[in-house]
C-alpha cells in the first residue's frame, strides 16, 4: 500500500473528531432528556434539508481518508494537492475551528440543538463567543469546510463545500426567524448588536451590554 498523503489523512482525523463529538452530544441529550437535540428536527423543512445535508457530512468526513490512500490526485488538480504549505495552512485553520467549536459547545451546554423545534424554548445564550457572533458554531463550521478545501482541493470537496456553506447560511436565517418569534425584542436587540457570522466589534462596551442582558435574564 502506498504511504498516505499526510494532509488528507490528518484532515480526515480532524473531521472525524468534530463529528464524533457532535454525535456524542446528541446521544448525551437523548439519555438525559429522551430527545435527540433535533438531530432529526420535528419541523418538515428541517427534516427535508437533512436528507441532503447528512450525506454531505458523511462524504466530507470519508473523502479525505479515502483520498489519502489514492495513488494520485486528478491530473488537473495535482499541482494544487501537492502544495504542502497550503495544505498545512488549511490543517492549522481546521484545528483552530475544531477548538473554537468545542468552546462554543461547552458554552451552549443544555441549550445546544441541531435544528428547530417550534414547540421548544431554550435559554438564549449571549455570552462568551455569542457576545460577538450570533452563530459562532456555524461560522466555525464554515471555516472548517474552507480549511478542508485548502487541505484537499478536489472536485468533490469543492462540491461538498458549496452545499454545506449554502445550507449553513439558510439554516442560520431560519433559526433567527424562529428566535425572533420566540424571544421577540430581546433577540432583535441582540441581532442589532451582534453580527451573524463575523464580529461587529470587540469593545468592552459590547461585552458590557451583553453582561447587562445576562443580568436581566437572571433577574427574571
């Protein structure tokens, strides 16, 4: 067997670590509450989206591992695949995205969900990474996908990236509409203050406003 292409194999390990953590959180929620954190959302559109989205995720994880042991890349892409510096940058970004996601998952705690349940209301998290970005997990997942393309710029990875990034954008906006309906003015004020995927500001004033929001929630 040929020696594996190191960047593809390492990328596969990083992606497996990311998504195995997601699965463990789903199972933990099921044991604790009897519900699967909306892994299969109760609303029809969310279920329909995942008919396509979940196979994309499986292919995203499997493709680097399989590709690591292929004899060579497709000829048009071989010059890109052989750029070890670009691959190393992609892997560094992927590791950073995994670490950041872990922090966000910890911050979400019991409020972590994978989709929308119209009948459910969870605590609005506005501290930590959520003080600067409304969807830090989605932002980091987008970054992880971009890093995957850098580490393994294959036609399949590019196609998976287009689908995954499109669904993340769509899902973020759907969740915002749901949260506006549930939390009203409180969430509207949060949206006005905090960017969707990129921070609007890092000032202490922004942190102070977030802390005041949290204190108001606790007083209720």
